[in-house]
C-alpha cells in the first residue's frame, strides 16, 4: 500500500526488485560503516511506538552475522535515508525488512567473496561469523575487507532469491528471537527521547488560532486584546491563518487563548450530528463501485427470495486521540528549510512542503513523538511551524493544544455497512455487502496539490481543500478494506460507496475501513450461525478453504474456554464471542475470543488473540503489537466516538468529552503466535482490531440475547436494543 502510489506514478529504475528496493536500489542508501566497526542501517520507516527499529536491527544483525549491539538504526532524514513513503498498514517488516534483509545478505556474500579471493579459496569454503570471515586458518575482520567500497552500486538481480538466509542459518540467529526494545530505556527513565524535548538556540514557541470547523473565514481579528502583552508576543497572520509566537511558551499559550476569545469567524453548519451521520452517509450521491462479484447468474428464485439476514451496522467518527499533542520544529537558513517532525512519511511531507515553498531546499528529519497509528496532525503542524519560522526568522516550535488535537487532526471516517445474506441447508449461498464512507487517506505527497491544513488557510500560496481518497483495493483499500470476506460463498457482491461531499477532514486511522467492515461481517456471521443452530467456530470453518485461516480458528478453539464463564453476581450477565479476519485479505490471519460481563456497562474480562504472522522477527514485539491493537479496539468498541453539533461542530475537546479505555478496565490478554517460520513475515499492528470488535459484539449478543449493530457499544445503545 505505502509504495503503491509511488510505483504507479512513475517508472522505477529496478522493477525486478521488491518495492522498497525498486525505488531505492543503491546499497549505500541503506547501509554505512563507521570506524569502530559498527554498521549504520537506514530504513525509510519510522518508529511510532511499534518497536520497528528493533525488529529491523535484528534482521540486519542476522544477515550480517553481527552482534545486535553493533547495529545502529538512523532516524529517517530526507535526502539521506531511502524513500519508503509512509509507515503504515502493518507493512514495515514486509517492505523495509525485506529490503534490509536483501542488502545485508548481499553485503555479507560480497565480503565473503573478497576474503576468498584474497586467500585463494572458493567462497563456499568461507563462513561469516561475529563480524569476521573465516576459512580454515584464515580470518579477516569485516573492517579489514573495506566494506564501504562494497556498498557502491545497486543491488544485484540474484540477491533477492539467493543471498538471504533462513532464521536457522547461524548458530545464534537474531531473527525469531525476542530482543529488548531499543527505544524504551530512555522513555522509561524520563530522558529526553521525543521531538517535544528538542531545543534550539533562540527558539520561539508558537500556537495557532483556528475556528472550530475547517474552511472557516476570518471576519474580525480583535488583536487589541493582545495589547497587554506588549512586545513579548508576536501576531502572525497570512489570510485566514493566525498564530502567536513568543520566547516563552506560557506567554504564547495565554496570548493565543486571549486572541481566540476575540476572533470572529464565518463557518458553515454541518449537515449532520453524531446521531444522524450514519443515515446521512446513505443519502448522499456517492462514487459507487462494485469491488467484488462472482456467480451473478445465480438462480433467480433464490435472489428474489427474502434474505435470511438483512442488517445495517454503523461506525462513528473516531479521533486519533494521541496522548502527546502534535508538535514540530522548523528552522529557515536563507532558502533552506529544515523541519523536525513525527510524521509517518517524511518524504511525502517534503513533497507537500515543496509545493508551498517551491524555491526552498527542504530537509525533513523524523523525531519520535506521539504514537499516532494513522494520519494525525503531525504533518499539519509541520507546515504551521514552517510558516511561523519564515515570518519570525527564528527557529520555531509549535505544539498543538489538546483541543487542537481533537478538532484539527483528521478523523477516522464514519461508516455505514449493509449486509444481506441468503442461507440454504445451514450454509450461506449468497452474500451482499455495501459500505458508505468518506475516503480514508488525506496523506501528503500523493497529489499535485497539498493536503496540509494551513495550505487551505494562507493567502500567500493558497490551495483548494482536498478530499480524502481510498487506496486501490490491491494496495489495501480504504473504506472497502476487508469488505470482501475471507469466506467461500456461491455468490458474492460487494459495493463500495465513497461519499465525496464530506464537510470534515478524514484520513487514515489504524486499520482504516477494516475495523467497521470486520465488525459488520463477523456480527452477521455469528447471527447466521445462530439461525443455522451451529457452533460459531464450526460454522466459520465450514465456509473457509484456506488452511492458514482454518488453523487460527482451530487454535483459538483449543485455547479459549467459554465453559469457564460464570457470573459473580445475579445481576451480572456473562458472554463469550469470537471474531476472525484475514487482514486486507493479503496480511496476517487473526482470530480473537472475548469474555465479557455486562452490568451497568460492558466489561471485557479476557481476550485470547491467535495470529499467523508468518516468520516472526521478534516474538515479544509481535505480542506487544497484538496486545496493543486489541486494547485499542476495546476502547473503540466500547467508548470512542467523536460527537458533533450541527452549528458548533466537534464537541469533544478533552478527555472528559472523549473517554478512552483506562488501565483499570484493561482485560487480561493471552496471545498465541502460530509457528510459521517458512512463510514470509506479516505485520501484527492492525490485524486484531476488527476481530476484537466483533468478538466483543458477539459476546454481548450471547450475554443479553440482543444484537447491537452501532458502535460504540454504550450503555444507552444496550438499553435501546433491550427495550425494542
């Protein structure tokens, strides 16, 4: 998905290589050696809390036969690191890991070949171990073989298939072993570890003042309210873009709040609120596309008959709710612009900045910030910082407020899903799925005009707002992600309705449309299993062919024990449910079992997550990712929804208005990794979201005997379903 846009836009130098290498075939773009014998590995993927730099370091150490502590992972810097587009879609190990594995394996073989030539032996008589090449009585440290010169040129054709080694090819393999996260010690000990901690001489602090709704126009400024601050604060205005800068952060905050209270805006009303958005989506005139259809000439009498199930499901707008608000630092030196940001796509951001500053030489540095897991405000705040730094002629740090983070950052789009299914003899014969949603990608760097928020506000180089789009289904899709079920039916039709007139900014949020689609599909499958009076796992297995899909469900059945459910009190209902998906229909296989209690609210007591990730690079890291994904899905399923007023816009501006799952409500999570070392590695970050939501929804159905089809599964919705 991440490189699909890049590969489709222009011819690449090396189409014979995997995607990341096709765009970046030069070896020296990926690796470098220092004088101490350590190797610098440059990935185009960024650390956003998922532990990816540890896993990639393990891959490099494994292929180079080096201790892990001799691998240095360099943060992404445009112009130096390879361009791997965006870190998203659970593809970092698949894309960057594959590239690093090939480049490192080829360098290892070239080192062996050079040593063999020096000693007059064949390469087959040599081995690489612990940073040395060995052959009988001969031994040579890598440093003595001039490894940097072997990095010149491009990766060869044969390396992808012949140079890489299996996890067990060495006596001390790094791949497949748990290694401590390299990024955690500094974070856990409170050392400066984040972009927010960076300081530059003469740096100013800034805040941006915006209306509640995108597209608002500035009517009156009210800048007289800043008189009491004297010359300690500076007002920056460019069209409808307003900002305050000061050498003291607290003064910038106070002045921005004072100005915001005295600014007047003109903004349109929303055509919906949070109660009506699901129906509003279905009433629009969307771009509709059949994305899957087979056996359309099914017996007419079967099609004309009433479906066995005809149900509608909804998912609300969801905020990224980053724990640290978005932040960026910008510095101009003449026509050179440097930006430090926690963007997921440094090269993509640079492409959009170049549209706004066409005469500038731009470098984007990645520095860790909030784990965003989707397109939050990191790119928008980078442009804010660049605009203010240009106006002030000084380094500028812009930190969004909590309110900014909730109402300025793009949202995960609301969705409506309609499922109709026909059964005959206890089997599903025909399946129809429709989904209505805005696009799920507004990321920068993929269009001829920028998508950044301030680009639609400034007068100096103004651009029309862009609408969110969906990636091609072959690249993972957007709203249609996982709308095509993994199950086998005689007849199938899936339609995606992209709503183009969405008045709010929507973009990628972890798992994109898969969260809503899997929730809907697996809820329907469970109801059909009940109508067929079949066990829900057996019913699913009867409609699945793929052995890896069947295996995760069979392992889940062995590890989850619904019979152990019991209520501690007479007024507490208990339930168990399952969910399953093949993420993106190309990624990991995942099945989840949930055990819940229902009293005043739903409490998830236990989750069992079974996943087939192929070759697992770092088992601890994979378990952490699956646990984190399941916990985030719990929060989305039970609590999270952005609320709106037609006139006022977003109503959730802090944690009291937008609750998330707390530590006290965290369930016990058991993770089971399927052993598949001979399969290609697959990402773990997003595969558990949809199955977790479905498992919780199905457990509620078992506990209460009612189906709640609208997310989140709040007390109010439970009561409404019970009282129907």
